[in-house]
């Protein structure tokens, strides 16, 4: 599903980039342009980002730069 229509960015692409190390909306915007035009996608993109990070934690595949931000168990 497209999350950002303006930049043709899908949820799959966001999940892939999170797996490669992106961990914030600012990074998604810089890397993919998400939210850089009309901005209507920002809330959904944030949800996909959060879910992707949670999935990585659940599977113990946490990108190194996110380790210090890991929520307490
Ligand atoms: S839908 Fe993402 S900037 Fe317009």
C-alpha cells in the first residue's frame, strides 16, 4: 500500500528502510521524501515506522543505532 502518494513510497519500502537502519520521520523524509510535499502521509508513515521498529524489537533484529532507545522491558 502506498503511504506517501506524492513520493510513491509504500509501507514495504518504509519497513525495508527501517530494517536497513532508518529510525525516525526525519530520516524517512531525508531518505525517501516522505511528508515533504502535501504532508497528508505523516501520521500513517509514523504509524508504519513505529510498527516496523516494534517488529524489529520483537524479532531481536534491532539496528545498532536504536539500541540505546530500546524501551525498558
Ligand atoms: S502524501 Fe506524502 S507528502 Fe503528500
